[in-house]
C-alpha cells in the first residue's frame, strides 16, 4: 500500500508518479494508493493519477485508488476523471492501521 498525505500538487506529484511507476514495475500483484489523508489535489496530481491508471490498465489492472472522502473525492466528482480511475472504497484494515497526523 502506498499512502500519501497533505497536498498532491505540482510540487509533490512528480514524487508520487515516480513511486507509482516503481511499484508497477516491481511486479507486485496489487497496488493500493491510499489518498485518505490528502487534503488537496490539483490538475497535476490528477494527471499523475490518470497516467498511472492508464499504465495499470496496460499492465494487468493492478492499481486501486482509495480516495476516501472530503475534498479529494469532491474534486474527482467535479472533474469526472473517476470514470477512468480504478477507485475503490477504503479497506477496514487500511483505515484502522492509519497513523494519526
């Protein structure tokens, strides 16, 4: 599981993109991206998610994105990339094991 927090924007998106690509090329059978603690996402962050989803579809559909609720979920609903993103509901274990901020 890849957990990210804070803002996913022009400053942080390249790092997430690198981590996601590394995970996809690692051969892991499943990759879960937990965005539950992300407070803001801009167009660069959305671009990284859409690009990673496309890469995943081309390589076995292993990426699953937990976007939780709040601002990130709202942004995805407004901009509608959710139709192309592999969104899933947060898992109980991921929510229970999440460290406090």
